[in-house]
């Protein structure tokens, strides 16, 4: 194997794929990347057995071949290499990285030791805006469960719905729920739903964000079957297992109508919730949100260890007065990802789920939060 490339191109590719590598006493090769070269392309791959990521390097290949090398060592060597143009050659299990004045040798392992990455060639295929998909994953991932006690909650629902054509992403940990809808311009013949693991969703968002360029591709391709997903975008392919199980039908817990509506600036709400959060009791994290008139709301909190906090800010309010306890971490997660300058909080009462959406018109983002029972 022999090829030449720019140091920056190889370094960027290694940074992208190395996120999947890690130390394993049982399978040390999982800390390696696989480099393969043929006459058409040079690719770098990594896997953790649950996911696999392959990226194409802009390079000129002279001879074909393949080898695996430790990801962290190779990444550091390439990043610190003092020259812009590299020639990389495999000779007798040594990967030689050479420039005009610098020469480095890395011990490699046989490519046959690297886990096989199964191809995904059939399934349901869809095209979606990369920017919208990244925003949707970022906004919903915060609500996914942080453990695998209920595996179906430790991921994001991807639901392609036919009427009207749209992609709906949703996640919940039973205490809050985030939903993001992406309208689609192409028709969908039938509804199709899968659950993408949270770690895979993180990788999707990281890839789409890291490689985003104003002049680059705008559409990402997604291919699903019952067990796997494949994301293809620019020079990258990500495959992942899917979560088995049924995502809960969350629509039945969203109230049909909300008699109480509070509208306030997102920035002010975030600042006040952060400040009140400093005075919450650890483990409960409760702040009080209350309204007494139709012009202002009060956010307060108290804890024996720290003291008390109380602040009033202007708001537009419809409906009767309310006083509700909310987990300030959960509320902040929703406010932080709200794609608007004004927030709308809607309630039925202090015991029922509250709905957070951008103020005004139809919204692609909905965030449902359960109150803390008083």
C-alpha cells in the first residue's frame, strides 16, 4: 500500500473516525483504524462493534493494500507532522509516514484482524436536509434516557410519516419529551419507524456538524432496514445497529388543549432559570414558576444549604393564575434548544404535563415537561 495526501486532509479524517475507537482489553484492535487503498480511493474506518464509520481521504493511491494502526498514535503523529504533504507506505508491517525532511514508522497489524463491517444494501431509503437533521437530533437527544433500563427510551425515534410527508424525531426519558418535525418534499409511500441508539444519534449530529460547509452538499442520505441504519453524507458512511422494541405512543399523553399560556423572551427565561437553579435542593432540582396577573411571572427557588432566590419578569399571560414546580435542568434543556426568541409555555394545571414551543405560528419543535408534584 502506498499513497500520498495532504496532512490536513488525513488529520481531519482521523479526527472524524477516531471518535469510535477506544481501549478494549478483549479486543485491542478496536483502538485501531483500518486504512485501505485501491486505485480509486483511500478510506479510513473505525468501529466499536455497535457502529462503524468510514471516511474517504482525498489522496493519490499508487499501490493497493490495507493495514490497521493505533488511532491515537497515528492521529497525533499526523497532527504534529511538520510538513504539508505526506507519503504513506506499508512495508513489512510498518506504516511509513514520510515528508521531505521527516520520516516516521508505526507498527501496524494485519487488516484481517479488523472486525468486518457488514454492508447495508437494501432497505428504506430517504433524503433529508443535513442541517435540519443535525438540528433535530441536537434538540431531541437531550430527552433520551441516560441508561439502558428501558432500551427503547435510550434512543431517538425516527418516524417517516406519509400524510403529510415528514420526518418526526422524538425522545423521552419519561420525565420530559422532545419532538422535532422536518417537512419533506418527496412523497412517502408508507409510514416507517425505527429507534436509533443515542450514541449513534450523537455521531450523526457530530458528523453533520463537523463537515458542514456553506458550499458543500446539503442533503444527507439515510438507509434503514429492521436492524441497521446507514448514513451517507459527503465522504462519510456511518452504519449502526438499531434498538429493538416499540417506542411508546407519546401522543396520548399530550393534552388536547391548554387553558393557560405564558409567553416570555427565551434569553430572560434562560438567565432566570439558571440563577434559580443555584438555589435548588440537590436531587430534586425544583424551581417554582408562578403567575398572579397577566403581565408577569415569578421564578423562585430555595434550599436550606444555599438560601433563596426570587425574580419577576414581564410576560404575556392568558388564563387563570398558576404555580407549578419544574425541574430546572429539564426546563433549561428545552429552552436552550428552542429555535426562537420568544417561548410559549402552556399548562392545563400544576399536575399535568406542560408544553414548551416557540411563540407564534406552527412550530417544528415541541418539548413536553412533567411537573414535580407538590
